[in-house]
C-alpha cells in the first residue's frame, strides 16, 4: 500500500536547529588603539593618533582615526591634523591587510612670519603582523597610493601601534 506524504508531514519530520544565534554585544565589538610618539630637541616631533573601530565580523574591523602631529626645527614649525577612515582584515592568525583614507591639514610657519597651509589626501594600503588577542600589538608596512606632492609620507611607511577591545 502506497503512503502519501504532504509537504506539512515532511516539514514536521525535518529536524530543526532551534539554537538561537548568540549575538556579540556592541561593546564587545568595539576596539580602541592607535599610536603615540615623538622626541624633543632640535628637531622636535610629537604625534598622537587615536583610533576607534567596530568589529563587523571576527576577522574584519572598520573604524575612524584622528591624527595630530607637531614638528619644529630651526625656526620652522608645522601642525598637521586630520581624520581617517580605515578597514583592517585579519587574514591569518597573525597577518593583517590594512587600507586607510586620510585627509590632513598642514599648517606651517617660519621665523620670518611666513605661513602656508594645504589640505592633503592620503590613501595608505599595506600588510603587517599582529600579536592578536584582546590587546594586540601590530607592525605594518604601508604604501601611499595617491603620493600627493604635499604628503608628509614617503613610501614605504612603517607603522607600529596597537588595538585593544573589551
């Protein structure tokens, strides 16, 4: 005797995975970091570069950064400040790919009262090493794709910093 099976019978006999997906809380997806550096003397160089990001997946972080740099030497002084949008992919346990678009404002003056200001676009791409974990140290080699003549960077760019999460 043949038995008829309806779609409803099939749906009821199919096992369902009723385990709810655990969503990572917003706070646990945030990462903070950047770098700080400098030296005093002639020349003097000071830089602060805080960053904040959001982990969209376990291997991908997107964020914003801010940059302030002060340079002075022999009567010349320059302030550079700006912001950036960045993205970072963790391709292997200790390997990262990084891309960052930054807009910098450079304002300079000399001992004679001459001043100059310019806005500079910078697009950095590169790869590097990360120690990983909730507190991670990273070192990257970056390349400025735009190479604006007023860019403060010369290729290649070596950057050391870190990111940490909660």
